[in-house]
């Protein structure tokens, strides 16, 4: 029919249709956002979100520490506010990481596990203490507080793995959007949604959603450690600021539960199914996009691999290198492989390095994972790397080191898309066997590509979903209607223990009353029989 119409009329119809479609898209004038990110690898996630928000016309102000490792003071994306932070956290983390890797190489004895746990809790305590002190100094600065209030921000966007951004949103009485995977006491979903320990594994447990009795006991023990960490270590650090600056009673957990939207960096292709809440928006893999062409020299190296393809290896932004012995074992195995290898490695090159292995300080990881020549991803199991491997369909040989990495890799292993070699088991023989298994068994690639198809099959990209909900909060000045008020209930009301107690009391009273009536009737009957007998 359109073919018989004049061109001018056809153009007019398309203009009208375009106007009609545009009218259905919710409008959001550029918002004014206050951003309180976390340094380190978490900044990578936040920066990607900020780039998209900036491209859509939003004004961004980023609060950064004076000793920031990765967050620049000057940026075309945002204006910055620099707050004073104590020196030494980066060195403290590096020392902790090296000590942990050394301890893991020695074997998982009870003393080793105890030391790793003690050092981890010490690191967590120091990090939160530094952040809480910086927040207090910030709120004691009257000029800075006035500047923040006068700016008339629309919302606060923060990563709640540390809590200053959450407290600042409450102090400024602004809507709160969380860019979240972890909170101060573990997996953020445990704070907001019902989390039965019978089938939801606790972070650090290394369990799946299918647990036997002893595994459920282990899960409960790990949960008790998280409760201890929050109740006696992390929570009290921020209680000082809560008491000093927030009206009424508050604690970090209740402030988190007040958040309007949780942009949760996971999805149920990667994670295990579990109860959730309407204000939790799953944006796992939001950083992924179709691969871009590689730099010419890197493309030439990749193509030189021929039919054998390429293996890439990276241990993330926080780990520069493995212990020398482990690195030498890995390099010796790579040297024997027919594949070419691209290895992100800093420091002294391994002594057993082969001619087929390219050592780099940095590599375009997403573009390499999306290259058809890439066969295996040797990785530590960080959330970003795991989700990128899923998106591009590349099987993983995992070398977990710390934090959530083992749990992340377990989620891939149980789906048949990854093999795990723990650091105390890592040697040239185990690494070669594991690498050959992932390379030669087609099931690993097939399972990962199936996960990739499931992950990509969405009506809207995770990034677009994240931006929509940020703008939704701006448009509606919050999202309180999506937030449960369950966190305001005392624990005994939440679990209906008060109702159960009243019902049990009523049932007991009714039972006692019935017994008493029968007892009285029996006594009266006996007296009558006795009187007749006399």
C-alpha cells in the first residue's frame, strides 16, 4: 500500500509515527547526581555507568579520597570533591594479598584458614574505619556541607560495600540508588530479601543451591560469621556517625534497606535462583558490549596463532602477579601449548616463559574475549571477568585467590562452564591437565555458549535497564512504593513470633479450660455417686 503513495505522504506518515513513538518514551531532563564510589576494581563498574549517564545529559559530582588509586580528580565526565583520606590502605591491601597467596600455597590447614580469616577481618575493619573517619571529617566541614545542600542533587548513587555514601544520602535526605554486588556484611541480597539458608549459599562457603545436611550446617556457620562481622565489627564503626548526624535511631543495615533502587550486578543466568524484591534490578554483565577491533599489533599476534587459537590470562586489576613459583609453573605449561598466549602480568617475567607467550601490562580484555580466536580464559574469578566470559561464551580455567572469587567460579563449574584449580593445588602438572581439559572437552565451550545465549536473550540491555531506573528515581523523586517496610518491624514481628505466642497462649488457655471443666464435672459426678452409695 505504501508503494502506491506519493513520497511526501509516506515521509509524513513516518514523521507522525516517530513523534508518536517518542511520546511514549519517559522523558527525564538532565539530573544532578551525587556519586560516592569505591576505589579499586569497583570503580570500573561505576565509571561505565557514569559514562552512560554523562552521555545522556546528566550532571555528575564524584566524591573521591585524597589518596585514591584509580579515581582521577580531573575528568570530562564529572566534577570532583576530594576528601581527606589516610595513607596506606593500598599498601595494606597488597601486603594482605601477598600474605594470603603465600598461605594458600602452603595448604589449607586450620591455622592457615584461621590466619587468613583474621587478616581479612583486620583489613575489613581498617577499611571501614578509614571511610567512617573520612565521612565524619566531611560532615564536620560546614562549607562543604553547605555546598552539598546548595547543589540540590536529585539523588545519591553509591556502591554500598562501604557505607559513607549510604549515610550521606540519609543526612542530605536524598533518594538513594545502589550500584551493588556486596555490602559491608556480604551479599547485598541477604539484607533486603528473604534468604533461606537451606538453599541459598552464604558468600565464602563455596556451596551451591543443592546442599546436604552437613553442607547446610556449614552454610549456617558461615552465616553466623557474617552476622558477627556486621554486629560487632562493621556496624559499631558507623554507629558514631549515625548517632552524631542522623536524627532518630539508625544503623547501617536499616539505611541500606531504605534504598530506593538496588542496581544489582548479577543475574540468574550466573547466580542461583532466590527470592528477591521489586526494587532490586538485576544488571549483571551491564559492562559488556560487542567486541571492538583489536589494536593492529595485537590482532597480528592473535591471527598468527592459526587454527589453534589463543589463551588469555588475567588476574584482575588488584593482583599484579602470582608467587614466583606458581608463575613459573604456569609459564612452563604455556610454553608447551600450540596456542598463542596473552598474559596480563606485571613485575619480573617468569623464568620459564615461552616464545608463544606475550606478556602485557594491560590488555583489552572484553575485546579479546569477544575475538573468535580466543579459546580459554584463565582468570581469578572476579565478578566482572566471570560475567564477561559468560557474555562472550568463553570457558574459564579458574585460579581463585580471595573474597568472592571461589564462589563465582563455583557457579560456573556447577553449570559445566569452568574448571577450578586452587592455589595450594597449583603446579605444572595440575595446570596442564586442567588447561587441556577445558581446551579439548567441547562440553565446556558448549555450556558457556548456552549461558551466553541465555544472558543475551533480554528485551532490554542491562545498561539501558540501569539507566532507566536511575532516571525513574529522578523523575519520581524516589521509589518508596517499591520498597518493603519489613525492615521497620522488630524481629519477633517479622517472623510472626508474637502472633504464634498469642495463638499458643490462647490454645493453651483453651486446653486448660477444657481440662478444668472436665475435672469439675468428674469431681461432681464422683460426689453424687458417693452420696448415693451412703
